[in-house]
C-alpha cells in the first residue's frame, strides 16, 4: 500500500490538511483552495510504501503568486473518477473522492 504526503518548503514541515488543503490518497495530488500568500513556497511529494517501509521524494515544485491578477482558464467542472462498481466487505471502510474545480 502507498500513502502520500507533501512537504512544504523543507522537512519536517508537512502540509496539514484543513478546509483549504487536501491530499488525495488515491492519486497523490495536493489540492489547495483559495491560494493565500502564506501558501507560496516549494512543495515536495512524499510517497511511502507500507510493504517495503520506504519513502521516495519527488522534485520540489514551486508555487508562486501571479502578479498580473489573472486566475487562469479553469472551467467549472466536477472531477469524478469513481469505478463502475466498488466491491466492499461488510464492516470495511470505503473512501470516495470527488472534487469541484473552477472559478
């Protein structure tokens, strides 16, 4: 099994999930809603394998604020990648992720 986390600027400062930040354990993507100046910095993905008990770090990705005030071209859409069926054992935990993107 793999788990995903993100380092903000440098270890051990991990991104804490809250009402604006979410790390998908399905894709590893980091979602930040309503970017603030305090979000500016370098983000590094950390993938951990519970099978081998090892970690791999990605390359840092800088997040910078645009100075021209342009938000970009993001059409509103719902990101849904649910399987057609999801088998689950009675008493198990199932997590489905759904995201609304856009401005």
